[in-house]
């Protein structure tokens, strides 16, 4: 009985010690982790919201809304002299390997400032060409809008649209184009709320 008790005390002491080490480590790194997350968000936003259109920090100037599917999204607003000059928010598409998450920036007039892939599971060497480091395909959307090309042309060429697909990979570009078109539709439907000064 006493051996079992002693073993239990030893085991309990080790568990308590490791628990304390984990708690202290977590407390010591929580600020660094938060700073890194903020840095990553700023990096993503800087790729879709040019510095010259804002004098604020879009990471901290946010608005929470629901997208067309009822999912809560954070809208990052760029302002110059207090006026909203652009917004950025996450959009989602379905690729060959599942959901793709992208960040889209759009100016107050509805023109695309940029689109970047944030997360996906697309096939390396095929679908991953949506990443800037793998090719410039996604850069081609910059400067376009819902009217340029016309809404019915916001498809890949294989579907009778305006945009190239990759050789051997149509599903990924189709998902990206559809997500961007959906993001533009969302902006058009919510423009007043997205660009209001307060």
C-alpha cells in the first residue's frame, strides 16, 4: 500500500512539474506568437493593399461581417485622410483537393488591387501555381473588376470565360476565378457598408 502511495506521489510530482514548465513556457511565448500572427497578417495585407492608398494600419481598422454563405469574415479597411480607399477580406473557393483560402484587396470603386493564396492543399506542380512564388497567374487579376471583364466572362476559358487554366489542372483555376467573382459580387452588394467612413 505504501509503495503504491509513494509511486503515486512521485508520478504526481512529475506531472505537476511538467505542467508548470508548460504553463510558464506558454506565458513566456504568448506575446511572441501574437506578434508573429500580426506580422503575418500585415504581410498578407501588404500584398493586396498598396501602401500608397492608405495612411492607417488596415490590420487594426477592421469590420466584422458575414459573407454570402453566412460565414463571419473580417474586413480590413485602408483609409487615406479618414476616407476608405480600399478593403481586403478572405474569400474561399473549392479546388481539386478541397477548400482554398485567398485574400482579396479591392479599391473603393470596385477594382481589384490584388489576390493572394493564403492556404490550400492543391497538387504540387499543378494546382499550386496559384501561389505567387510558383508563378504569376494570380497577378493577372489585379486591375480587373466585375465589369472588366463582364460578369458572364468571369470563368476559365474551358467554360467559355476569359481566364486561362493550367495545363492538366482546370479545377483549381476554376475555383479561384469563382471565388474572386464571388468576392466582387459581395463587394458590389455591400459597397456602402464596406466603404462607409465610420
